[in-house]
C-alpha cells in the first residue's frame, strides 16, 4: 500500500513555515512555527528577519516594501496584521512600511513562490520530514544557480487564533490608504520619532507558504 496523502493524526508536530524573500540580495528567511498561522506570527517572522539580517544588510533603510498575498495570515482585510506591523516594525524600529497585496488568485506572480518556496519544494521533494532538524536542514540547504541562500529557524511559540482589534485601537494606527486600490495598497508610519537617524529604501518580499 502506498500512502499518497499526509495523515495529520500520525504526525509528531505541525509545521507552519513563513517566508521572507529579499529581492535585492536573493536571500530567503524561513521561520518554522509549530502553532497557528496568525497575523502576529507573520509579523514576528518579518521582525525576526529584520533583526537578524535586514538591519545589518540595510543599516540606512528608512522603510520596507512588503509584497504579500491578499489572504492568509497577512490578509489585506486583517486589522491584526496592520496593528502588528505598526507595533512591531514601525513603532519599534522607526520604519515606514508600505504593503502591496496581490489580488486574490494572483499569488503565483509573487516572487517568493517561485524564487524561494519553489526551490525549497524541489530540494526536499521525496524526503520524509520526520524531524524538525531534518526540515531545517533542507531549508538551509536550498540553493539555486542564481545564488539563492536560505536562513531558517525553529520558533516554538503558541499563537492564539481569532484575535480582534477594536475600532478605537484601529483608529490609532498611523495608516495611509493609497489612492489606487486602497484595499490592497497602504503605508504605515511610526507614531513616534525613532531614536536614530532615518535611513534608504529597502525592498523586501514576504508571504506565507
């Protein structure tokens, strides 16, 4: 008998990979969670990339351009996603974050799919991912002829689903909707001035797998 599908009841754990793909440097960062794919987890993954790689690679960057799908943990409709971007990136690091969402059904044009998760899928194809160490090894071992390198880390934190942001709290965000397709394009700016000199534009690509 050949088992052609996954059987969650027999799994030892649940993996939730969230990837950030840096277009300028052709570098990938994947955080493997074990809980739920929530907006908080998504933004903490981007924050983890910024703290570990982005800040050093782009020390003078004043902001991030984030390209994301329209649904999932980085949904264009999610208030929690926007609130977390405000608190974890804008207010914490003094960054201006512009988000451009791909319309529903158009995520196949997102570079993270074919430049990061595509090569990852090829690299671990046919290999049972029975341990976290095995999964991380295949993630970190993913390369391409164009020079892709991937950093991966394990993140064992429990995230609660169904979090809400009240109208009052949402109104406190420093949020600007763009004139073109405002439901998909917007910018969040720090609510307080950073304690450092502001820096040069950084483009970053992020999305869930």
